[in-house]
C-alpha cells in the first residue's frame, strides 16, 4: 500500500520509469478494457446510475471491513481532496459514459471521444509541474490516430442524440480533471481508505440523480436481476472498482499523468479483441493497423 504521507509532483525517478516494464500497466489495461464488456452485460437490465450506485456500495462493503481489520490510515487533512478526485474519476466519468451509452451513444464513438483524454492531460500537464516532450506529443497523436482506426468501422451516427455527445464530453472532462486533481493535491494515500472515501462520495452524489431520473428505490424495483446482471455487477466491483482503480492510483502516484493516461489508448484495441473473442464482432485490417499504431504511440509516450 502507498504510504499515507504528503507528496509533491515531481519528475519520476529511474526506478519509477522501470515500473513500465512491470506487469502493473499491462494488468491495468486488461482490467480497464473490460469496462465496456461489463456495460454490455449489465446495462440491459439496470439503469446506468442505479448500476453504478450498486457498484460503488459493493466496493465500500468489501473494503470497509478490510480497513477496520487492518487499521488502515485515513488521509489526514486530505479527505476532501480525495473525495473530490473520486467524484470526478468515478461519478463524473462513469456516470457520463454509461448514461450516454444507455441513450444510444455507440460504444465506438464514446471510446473515441473519451480517447481525447491523454491529449487534454498533456495540454494541462504544466499545472501539475510536468513537461511533455515533442516525442511524447508525437506518441499522443499516434495513439489517438490508432484509436480512430480501431473504432472507425464501428461508428454509427444514426439517431445520435446531442445529449449523448454532451454526456461523453462531460465524462472526458471529468476523468481528465480528476486525474490531474489527484496528481496535484493527493497523489499518495492508503488505497484501502482512499477508495472507500471516493466510492462513498460517488454513491452519495449519484443517489439523488438516480432517484429523480431512474426511479431508484431501496427495493431496487428498477433492476431486473438475473445471472448476466449479477455477473456484470460482481465483475465491476471486484475487477474494475477495486482491481483496476487500485492499479490506476498506483500508476498516478508514481508516474507522470501524461504517461499514465496514454495507457488508455490501449483500451479500445484491447476491448475490440475481447469483443471479437466473446461476441464475434468483426476485427478488420483497419482495426489491426490501429492497434499497432496505438501501441507505437504509447511506446513513444512512456519511453524515458
């Protein structure tokens, strides 16, 4: 676990750069890429905000006993910073993307819009004391081009609602701001207590919205329970809300924000491979070429 001590943004050390050769970035990309798969299984049976509330509460119920038994330290003097970062990274990002998909946003287009995050993060990097080199800018542009090639064949704009585009843009701005805010104000905290704070805050923020827009009640009458929904919810809690988020926070605490967000260029190609294996979706030559371009772009960004 990361120490509960203040930290100021600085250039990553040589030891930290070596972390890119470890399994952590790979596991993060693999887990994060299953988000759209979980959405595909879960959203037909539950409204998006109601699903996310259950996901947040499930993570809290699992982690809170761990916090109490292990006497994990709370982030002294930084609880509000940790909570605000969580609202942006969890409620703002996930709520925006999942709500957009629910009202008709194609998954490919949502991936392309949210895929702008590494570029936005690079523009804002000076705010957290980071500098983006020309080679990294080249890598960021290559990565975005690769994502575009991967999702091009899946783009379908028929019946696209402006509200769906707005929700995706909100999600893009939220995850970008959340990453930078956490890097600036609370880059290091105990993962157990910090995650409890962030998911508790996110559930509280999403609850009134779900009550108003989705008829959310304690009886969960707006959810159709079956094995597909239960499996998607359980995976979202354990693999995404705990596993992927722990890895993301570890990467944020030890590396430049630009390098961390560049890994998100690898999630649409990875998701495309998963969809090909699980659902038989097409994976054409443009998609394969896009994967190669995206990998090359990320390599340009993370290479020291």
